[in-house]
C-alpha cells in the first residue's frame, strides 16, 4: 500500500513551497512513512564513502547536487577507478518512477537503494553482512536506527538501511521550473518566444511527448516505459543474429559469451528475457535535463543539440528500434526552439544554485 503525498522536502528539508509545482502526487509506502530522523540518517548514508570496499565511493559520488544529482561523466566510475557500462541517471524525482535503474530491474526505491553498494564495479561490497558491519560498528548509525525503528541492535537488517536511504531519496524532488510556472501557473511571461514554440514542437511535430508525457495537471516527462531508440545498438549488432539463434534453440542467454558492454546493451531484456525487449531502456525524465549531460544510457551525446539532431534523423536503425523513432524533418529554427524549451525545464532551486546542506 502507498500513501499519496505532495512534499516539498529537498536536502535541508525546507518548508512546503512551490517546489512541487508541476509534479504528480508522491507515493509513500505505508511501511516506510517519512520522518525527519529517518530522512536525516538516509542523507548521512547517502554521503558516506564507508559504504564501499575501498572507502572512496558514496552514493553522492555519482549523484552530485551541482549537477542535478548526476556526475557529468559518460559512464559512472566506481571503486579503484573502475568504469561502469552505463551513464549515472539523476536521482532527482526518482521517487516518481515506477521502476528503478535504466533497465527497470527494481520497482521501488527501497529495492534500488543497496544495488550500487553491492555492485562489484560501483561500491564493491560483497554481501549484506558487510553493509550491516559498517552500521553496527558505528555507534551513531546503530543507535539512530534502533530509535527510528524501535528495535534492538540484534534486529537491525539491511532492509532498515535501505528504507532510510529510500526515505532520503524521496525528498530529492524538484518541479517549479519556468515551464511549470508558464504551463501550470499560467504565467505566460515565463517562457521565451523560442521556448514556447519549442513546447508546441515537443508536443506535436517533434513527437517527444509521446514518451516524455505532459498531463493536464502535472508533467513527469516520462511514461515509465521502455524503448529501443537505436543508441548503442551497434555494440551488439555483429553478434545479435547468433545471440537470437541461441535463444531460439532454447539456450539460456547467459550461455552466450558477451562482453560486459554488450550485455549491458541488451537493456530491458536482461530483466524480462523477452527477445522483443532487446536494446530497450527506460524513458528518462527530462526535468533539469540541461544540467545532466552527457545524455543517453551510454553517455554518448554531449549536448542537447546532439540529442535533437539524433531524433531528427530518425535514430540509428536496427531490427528492434521502436516505431515511434522516425525522421522528424525539423528545420534549424525548430531544433533551436526545441532545445530552448528543454532548457526551460530547470527547477528553480537549481537555477538559484541550491546545494546540499
């Protein structure tokens, strides 16, 4: 069960304000109600590099406040300088996603919270017991968990750790962009003429709102679905026929030799094992997108202009590419207007350089 709330909590827990303008209602799990103590401890866990094998990587390493909770890198870097296979997505407004990670392998923030901690490339802890040892050997952490959940130290589990991290992540929400003030606040002065034209292109000729949805009373700019848009597919193009033949012969997908990069490019397929999901990735939210470069699941595009140009040409064709990807035939001014609109999606607290307190 979930409880629906509109909350304006952000980093230092400010009062309810316009921070939620344009956002949908926030679902809070009935078994993990928000409290200030829980959120504060979750913030400490989020920023603590002790939760990594070499003591150098925290959640905040890849989710930095001055980059709208991304890291500015094409691919995330973890312990010992290891490079991952995917771009680190923003955590801002992750609370509104129905699934987490770019392939949607978790369906809650609680389920997502410890995934990077146990990833051998990211934080590098090997098992849940190592997470518990970090908590139990820190008197402050241990005592605060006991108080928050009204349990003794013998009853502390990794699920309690995941819950407090998730509670903090649910405060990382941001609406109230110039677009929101224009569209939902009815202040027509908030968008430039170019951005206003870009909004019309976004909803019509550009076909962007087909996946990056705008509703009548809110706009998350994601449909929570998965698509193959062609990006990165060239990495598996040389082996895809043999791979599918292996599947058709009844063999398990992990019996086929792939590099880490190639396996990553299978996307949603790694979760569902459905051939039709090969190369599909989750629709990202576009809120604060001007601050979260580079773009795409593999960080292969550096600018919004490159992203628009990619969609304008109809993507890189492959046998699994979604039917919604086709040439848009935008002229140069239309492309500039579309970029101007996306730049209007920056939330007020990022425009004013709000940082983590």
